[in-house]
C-alpha cells in the first residue's frame, strides 16, 4: 500500500525548497522502505537545488541518512525489517567489470530503486521525483534499493553515524582509501569544511604526521585542530605551498612537500596548490567537487612528469559501504572517531533552507535534520 509522508522537494532550479506530501510505494523486488531518523544537510543537496548536478526536477533532496528498515521487497536478504541502517549511494551490482575483478568500491553500475516516489497533492500530483543520489532522505520515509542499506550497530547515535552516508565517508576515505595515508607519512588538507575536516580526522586516525590543515577561515582551522590537525595554515596570510613545504621539511629531512595532499575545495587554483605542495612522488587527491566549466590552466606537462607520484580523484572516498560503515561505527563506539563533533546542530524538516544559508557562510560542519 502506498504511504503518504512529508518530504522536502526542490521543484525549480534555484528556488527555495518546499515541504510537501509525497507518495512512497511498497517496496518491489530488491527494494526497501526505510523510516528515516536523521539526514545531514550536504553541499551536494544545494548543488541539486541549483541545477548543478542535472536538470531532472523536481528533486527529492537528502542523502546523508540513517534510519530503520520498515519493509523489504521480494528476494531481499541483505537487510531485514527492524535493522538500523546507514544509507549509501554505492549499491554495488556485483556483475560489472570492476566488481568481477574484486574492486567493488569502483562499481561501474551502482543501482537504485526501480520505482519512483511521486508528489501526492496539488496540480502536479503524480509527478515522479528524482531522489538525490538515488536516496531522497529529507523525508519521513524513503524507498531505496536494498543494497543502499548498510546495517550498523543499533545503539549508535543516528545523527552522528548517518553522516557516514556521504561527507564524512568521502573525507575519511579520501585520506585513507584513496591517498593511502598511514603512519610515517605526512598529509596536507586544503579546505576545511565538513569533507576536509573528515580527511583530517581520518589521517589522524591512521597515524599520519604532520597533519596540516589549510583554509582562510580561522574558525574552520580551529575545528581542524580539534579533529587532529598538528599544524594549521591560513592561506589568506601566506603562501600555503611554501608553508606546507617548510613544515614537512622540518619534520622529515629532505622532504619537499607532503606525501599526500587532499584538495577538498574543488577549484583549479587550490588544486594547483595541492599539486605543487606535494613531495616528489607524492599523491594529490581531489575530493572537492568542481563545476563542469572549471579547468586547470598553465600546468606544464614536464612538471607532471618530473614530480612523479599520482594525481587521483576520490569519488565517495573510494569506499565500500559494507566494509567501511560498520568498521567506522565501531571506531566511533570505541571513542576513537568523534563523529559527534561533525554534528553542529540538529534541526527540523522545515529548517533546511536556513541550513543551506549557514553552510554557504561556513557556520556549520553539518546541520542534521531529525525526523
């Protein structure tokens, strides 16, 4: 039976979001209905609202979520009714070339629910909604592919562990999975929003040293130090490349930069800083999301060749949810990973537009909607 629930929808590009009533169908084969408990307000949701992802309006926003499985469709064995889950947007297919060679974290054919949720009222009633990243969790309940549900410890705080569904996992994974950071290696993170601070927390967890945070906002740099940064660099006051080189050279004799530099802004100028701030044979990890029109100008190919190393992008922190989510929740429960520190505020479903404004001005790591 179709259920009607409250949800947040972006109807038109650039317009404020609206709280509306939507239809959530019963789960079909391979699908699950999840009662949403929490959902973080991520910058990707703002990208959707602004038309920066695609133009498939109206969007059902929200994707960084935790909840409880309420119903499952036929052939679902990975989760059961009553399971506490973190939702993910990498439901691996198990059949593509990446999956067949054992690299499930690079699945080329991740899947979503086949059915669509729809608007329930008004002249547009029946209009199909495009769920953000195939999830759409700014809603009391949502329909997803069962593979998008990752069961975790039911005693964990929903608002905290739900953030693993996107930004926190993207940052931790950029440092550990993509960058391969570990003890005895140095790292610099350029951009200390939610994803960048998560990269710092992941690097500290892995034993990296030094852990250098770079930003132009003193409040963000202070939070980065709380989360494990050993050094901070205000790039509005100095050349961040020179400063990263200086810090690393003092710690490791002969170092010409950081072993890993994570770019968590998504802009050409900061990516170039990351490129030149890494040590010889070092690694650059791009986890900040650029717009389609951005290009890196004036980068001599001889510098790409001559510095060696690797230039990588990190999509979802190269994570495998079934492996990484339970492990990170366990570390959180042990007190070794402070996910609570990422929750700046808990808000209601009517407060999302205000949360976008706070995020834009850098006032929060995460606003989390409690449903």
